[in-house]
C-alpha cells in the first residue's frame, strides 16, 4: 500500500511515497480538508455539499462534489483507493502515523496517561511532540469559511495544548525557563487570560514578584481597552495571592486556598463514550461552534430530540472530545426527567453530589436549595468545568444547575424543546433528527461488519429503512445480527418487513434500551388530551397528518387538536416537517398503535376510523372538485359530527393536497373497512380515482377500485358498483388488457340498466367510447361518446358533458369532420373560459391543436399544443404533458424536424414507461423506430 504523508497543521501538504502531490486549490482542496478532518470516519455527501457551498448551493451540487472526488482520486494516483465510497458518503482511510492531526492526538493521549501516572517529565515531552506537528496556522494556504472554521478549531486546540504543557513545566519547577516563552505568547494573545495567569505564576516562581504584578496590571488595562471587561475571578484570586506572597505554584483557576470548605478536586464524571458512535459530524461541529461562541461567558447549549435518536450518545461523545479544554473537570448528571420508574432527580440532590465531587466535604453541605445554588456558583467561579445535564424534564429542573461565571460550559439533553432556556438563558439549541441514510448505514455496518454488509448489501438497506434511521433501533438490530452470524440478513429484513409487531423484534430486557420503555418515558408524562392524540396517531395510516385530520380523529374542535399536537411536538413525539403538518416516526407510530389497541375500547376506535374516512372523503371531494371541475356528480352529504374537512381554497392547493396525502389515501384504501364503513369506502375510492387516472397510476387505480367494488357489492349499492367497475376498466386499459376491460364494462352496463339512472348509463357509455378509441375504432368511439353526452345532459352534469363532447370532437376530426370538430372545440373553449376552468381550457387547446394539425395549419397546432402543455404543467399532470409532447413531436415530424420530433417523443416515452401506460408507450416507441428507419434510408 502506498505510504502517505499528509499535513493539515500548517499549509495543506500531501505526498505519496515521498512524492509531493499538487492538490488544486478551491473545492478539491476543501473537500480533501473535510475528509481529513474526519479521517477514517464516514462523511455523508450532504454534509460535504453544505460545507463546500454553504448557502450558495449550485445546480446539482451532489454531482459537482462527486466530480471533485474524482479529481482528488486522480491526483492521489496509486493511493486513490484511500478515498472510499460508503453508500452516499465518503471516507478517507489513513493510518495515524500518516496524518499530523492523528499523530498529535496520539501524543496528546499519551501525555494524558503519563500525567495521570505522575510521570510529568515524560508527559511534557509527549506534549512537545504533539505541538511539534504545527508548522504554522492550520490549512494556512486555503481560504473559505469551511477551511477557516477548521483552522480556528485546530489553532484553538494548539493553544490549549500549549497551556497544558507550560502548566506541567511550572509544576516541575521550570518557572524561569518558560518566562520568555510566555512573554512572547502574551504579546500575541494579550486577552487570553490563562496565559497571563501562567506568566504571573512563572514570574513569581522565578522570584520576580513585581513583574508578576505588572503583568496583571497590563492585562487589566488591555481588557478594559479592548473588551471593556475586568480580569476573571481566577486571575484576580491569583493576583491577591501574589500580593499576599501566596504559594508560587498556586493553580490559577482554583478558588482561594484560604477557603476552609474546599479541597480542590478535579471531577471526571463523564460516562464511557460509545466506541461505535457513528456520524453526527455536522452536529459535532455545531457544538464546537457553540463552545467557541460561548468563550468568555458561561456557555449553554441544548440538544433536543425524540427518544432513541441518540442525544446522550452525541452529548457524551462530544464531551469526551472537548474534555481537554476543561482542566478543572467534567460533571455529568442523569436528571431522569422522563423516567417512568423513578421521579426526576431534584436540583438539591444534584447540587449536593456536584459540590462533594468539587471538593466540599459532605458534612459542610448547606441544607437549603438556595444556599446550595450559591455555594455551587461560588465554587465554579474561576474554574473551567464542563457540565453535562442529561435527560432533563424541563427548564425549571435545569436552571439551578447552571454555572454563571465565565469559563464553564453546560450541555443539556432533553426530549422537551426547553424553549425557556433559549428565551431566558440564551441557550444555543441543537435539534437532533434521525440519522442521514449514509450514517444510518454506517452505524449498522459497524455492528455487523463490512464484509457481511457487502455480501448482503440490499438486505442492509432494507433493514435501515425498516428501522426508520433511528439510532436506537439500528443499534439493537445490529447487536442482534452480530450475535447471530448464522442467520442471513435477508431473512431478518423479511421479518422486519412482514411483522405486525415491529416493537417486539426490538424488545430487550434492559429498560434503558427497550424502545417501548424509552417511548413510555415520554408518553406517560403527557396530559390526558395529548396522550389521546398520541394514541389516535396510531390509527392514521401515514406518518404525517394535519390539524383538521387530528381534530377529526379525536372528534374535537381544531384548536383543541392543535394544542395537543403542539404538546406532542414539545416532547419530540411528533415533528413539524412543514407548517401545519405533524409527522411521527414509524416506530413511535407502532407504539401509538399498541397504546390504541390496549387502552381504547373497540367501539371508540371504530368511531374514530369512520370520522377519519369521512374527513378524507370530504377533503378529497373538495380537492377533486377543484382539479376536475366536478358538478354535482358526487353527493357525499354533510360531514359527520366531529369531522373537520381540510380547507382546499384553489387548484394549486388541491394539487398539493393530493400529492401530499396520496400515500395516506392509498393506506386507507388498502385497509379493511370498519364495520358499517363500506359505503364510505367506495366513495373515498371514487374521490381519488380522477387523480389516479389523470396521472396514469394504473396499478394503484386497479388495486383500490377492486377493493371499492367489493365494498359496494357488500353494501348492496349498485351505483357504487358501476362507478368502481368503470374505473377498474380504465385501469386495465392503461395496462393494455382490452379484453378484460370490455368484460368489466359489459358487467357495469348490466348493472346500470337495472338502475335506470341516466348518469350511470352515461358513465358506462363513456367507458365504451374510451375502449373503442383504444381499439382505433373512431366511428364506434364517437357513437358511444354521443350516447354518453345525451345521458350526461339528461343528468345535468356539466363536466361529464364537456368530456363526452370533447371526445366526440376528437374522433370527428380523425374521421375527417374537421369543421364540425373545430366548432365543437371552440364552443368548449368559450364555456371553459366563461366558467373559469383552467384544465378544461388546456384540454380545449389540445383539441384545437389536434384539429389544426389535421387541417395542415401546423403553426397553429404548435401554438395550441404549447398552451395546453403549460396548463397541464401548472397542475403537475405529467401524463397529459407527455401526450402534448407526443403530439408536438408529430407536428415537428410533419415539418421535417426529425431531431426535434425525436426529442419530444423520447420525453413522452419515458413518462409512459414510468407510468406503465403500455399502449401509449408502444405507440410512441413505434414512432421512434419509424423515425430511425427513415433516417437510415436517407443516408447515402
């Protein structure tokens, strides 16, 4: 393997087997710096995009980063394999001896161990080796905000190492030897009080007390001039000690040695970091930024998120990463704010434990809370301590435990948003979301091993999806898979996909890691109203819902439902992906479904499901009416008591509602209807059929209409059976099964004849017209459309009258009746404009373009087709856009523009293929083949 020598601590330099590599400046060098900054860790592609481009994201940024990675690999030559692709992420693999930052870290860790063993001389030597890696400011030859952030972090780390090394030198009695070095450092870092304190100690230790006092006076003047501040308590205490001729080796950040309560202790309470902690690089850096921004103050940051998302793991891993910056210790307390088995830890108890580990004798602890708070703040004044408060219940539980003097930093984790700390304490808040795909994949792989993951790569991806990218679930599944190497990952993925009790698979005997116990911590703290909303979320078939949907589920006014959802959001049982919509993680929904099953009576569940169906019927009907300009065809009646339909104001809102709720609608239509719910079921299927048909969602249309027909048949509703059979025939025609479609239409006609309802007969005749058209029988299609027109006219339905008339005109034009067809389309256009029906206008333009093309008016045809296409595009009707493009291709072919025609046909072909519109796909494919044949004949 080629040997690398890579250096970040100075100008960026890289060599392969001793030969320097010229890395292009700009994005290539920045990407290299990002990967090396996270050496041997997986860096998600999306994180690289954000780091490289910031807010100025170019078009297709991921492709640009991938191209940059390609440039970097070419530059690395024989070492190109060091840049590994890991899913949608990258990793730079490098040995500790090959990278200066890793060599520095190795020596730093060695120095820490040596100091703990009392081997101070060797510890100083190790720190000197670590500091020797610096050749100047980190990444000195790179520019840009990302490089600057990395440079600032590394250079800050160098100063912290320098402080520790000089502090050790002073403990070894080398005061005189470091005075000159400290004077030079203070000249550069004049407001960094720690270095001035070290200089004061060194001067006093060298017998130069007057100069030590002069150094303090100079610092005081600098701080006043540059910052308008006074020296902090630790430096003032050191100054007082020197004035009193105190011990020359007094630790600068310690409280006065004369305090009888204290024996100085350095707590190290952080729990063990997870050795398999994966990802969260962006969040780690953000916490670094919070720490930097809090310099000179009592910094405070809050990590919030749902149970199991990894808040504690992030907090503890980051705390270990920055522990060296807090020489006076690290405090950690689990506040048990959401523990159902134990009450939340009270502030007085935590303060008592903290004071003892900080050096206060147990028998000298004050009894009162206020007195403990005062002593705690006094002890921490002048010290640099990291405080981690895990699993906080609310802001009130946290406030008494916050240091107030500059130098310390507090990190809080909670399922609650702790908005109070943001508002009153100025906390920096980091919401923790689910892992990105690449990090979720990497977390699972770290448990099961890379070779096994590569052998069953598809199964790993399915497991990640089933776990919903939740770290807790991924960790549990990974641990199970690691201890059962004889089982295939594919079988595990199958089990996760097919189980009706996902939580059962994740169950463990440890309440701290069992998802049910973790979720119960939040659930049991809810008010009765919000707990009811949580349970009913388990009845909803999709991961997201709106306030009206929850109001309908609960049977309450929207304001009450919104208040419940906001409480759930405050404790991260739901999120708000966008305004007005609330989402719940799949595992939480499984838990909610369990609570619903175990805690809600069947009659109440059935009533809630009927209200939910009613909500979707009325909402879908309102959206469908906006999109298709339905007249009074569908009579859905009045909403049931307690149902609040979604307000759908206009066509864009309707298109957005259908697109957003489509998967939820499918989920409802795939369920068995609740008792007495068959009539509502086929009505909901009817309200969604037009949307599916307009987008050629044939598979979904066939599935839902099959279920709808069964429901209508159970309900003994002949009209519903006609509707379902009609749309079912349309679905089969989309897939090219004309024979089966004909049988379905015949059956529908038989039922319609018995009903003697004009609209039902018109609907069946319209289906016969479509069937004839797909058989290229234009005369028959026009005849059936004419019958449908008469029936719809008798029923008084404007939209279906329009559709039948449009169909007649189309086939009239094919049969040569161009004048009659144009007159009919002109009338339809006038009506469409008069009533303000944009989609009807688009269809009218399509028909007029068709007539113009057949009349030889090719420019008019192109103009009308373009107007039709724009109308379809506004409402996202891809299948109609594709049809318009196919027709434009036909005109361009007539004009001799073979390349232009082929381009339009290929676009249409791709849409038809994606929508599985078999007949349309075959039609345009044949046109493309004929075009290629014609071009080959023309070639010499």
